[in-house]
């Protein structure tokens, strides 16, 4: 499908939303991709990256290879993600430190609405669909309540951590950064980035590439063959992650990584039991604002469903 400049600008804005989510621990960029209607195209595009692209380049030219790889979509999306990460990371971290309840309330409303948004994509509900949703939710709840592992700096382990974390990043509801914390690799990776340890970063990046290409193929196969069940499991993942982004938290254990405090264990509490100002009224307003934003995004996507057409052309 031929896209206009405006279409690619829209994709870049969606990438910015994904990037903003990825810098928030506990919020997945995959959730935003699903909400904005580009998730299946993203999975199809990633899974389509293989050695056959070089054959197409050799036989038909770069333009044919670029079209087959959906390169313009990738560039537009990556541009938005990078813009957001480099421009909003400091702002997001500042707001999470100074106004955590209000920020988490907005994301809670956004994720709450996304459960409804994803679930309504399932055309027919039956026992298998409900069971798949329950299993997905149970797995997500289990993951977000796991205690973090001890630090491990072995290269094979960092390769594995990169593979698992990137899979979590493209799964709605599960944060890749949170997975790194659980695996005890977050401190190692952030210190490597700070010290420009290219060896460690290269191993993690290689693991991420292998995990991304492998897992995207699995997801594409699941969507092609078990679409409704896959959507139900993803709905469960998102629902199970709600406890992680509940606005009112009691920190049980934390760790200092440079000038940043990483929460290792925390417990959700009711606003009345929160030690400090619970900001209940403001939190409710922001929950509703996040919920409403999803309704607006859905209406925009319904008016111009470019992603659906593009997905069909790539599958």
C-alpha cells in the first residue's frame, strides 16, 4: 500500500508514544503498539527480516528489497521511538520521581482501557478464549511478583537476558526493563552503557536481535493460526500487569544504580493506607484521562485504518 507523508508522520507519532512507554518501568511499548493499531504490522515486519532480503536486493534491486522489508515503516517508527527516548526520558524520570502517583494514575487508566480495546478485537468468545485470557493474566501476575535474581555478569547469561527482555518489550503488558531487573541484569547493562562497555553491550544487543527475530516469527505464526486465542492471552497479559502500575505503592526493597534508585520489591496498597498524600481526586481524573485517550485513539484509527491494510499487504 502506498502511504503518504502524513501517514508516515502518524507512524512516527505512534513511535514516539511507544518510546515514551518504554522509558517507564512497568509499561510496555508493545501495549502502545497494540493500542495505536500497528502491532501486527510491526510483528509481521520484524519476522520478515531474513537472508532472503539480500537475494531480492541482488536480483531485483535495493528498491524492491526496501519495499519487501517495509523499510519506510521501520524508519518512521524507529525515528519516533528514538526522538521520544532522547527527548522525553529526562522529563518522564523527573515526573516519576516528583509526581509518581499522578503519572502512574494516567498510565493505569491507559492500560485499563487497552484491556477493553484488545478484548473487543476477539470476534467470538467461548470457553477456550476465556481460559486463554485467565492463563495470560496468571502468567503476567506471576512474573510481576517474582523476586529479582542475584546479579550475574557471565556473557552467556547477558545474551540470554537480552533475548528474554526484548521479547517482553514486544509483548503488551510486560516491560523489558522490568525483566532485566528480575534477571539481575539491569545494573550490569546500565553500568555498561554508562562506561561505554562495548563488549557487554554488544553481547546484550546480539541476544536482543536473536530474541526479537525468533519471537516475532512465533507471534506471527500464532496470529496467523490462532488469532483469537493469541489476542485473549495478550489481553490477559495486559490485565495481569495492572498490579505493577497501580499508583499507590509501598517500596519494600530498592537498590541504588548510579544516581538512580531501582525498586526491586514493592506492594500495592489502598489510597487510605498510603504513607503520604494519596492525591485521590487528581489520580481519578488522570485515570479517566488515560482511559479517554484510548477512546480517542480508537476513533482516529477507525477513521483511517491504514495499519490494517498495510498489515494485510505484508502478511
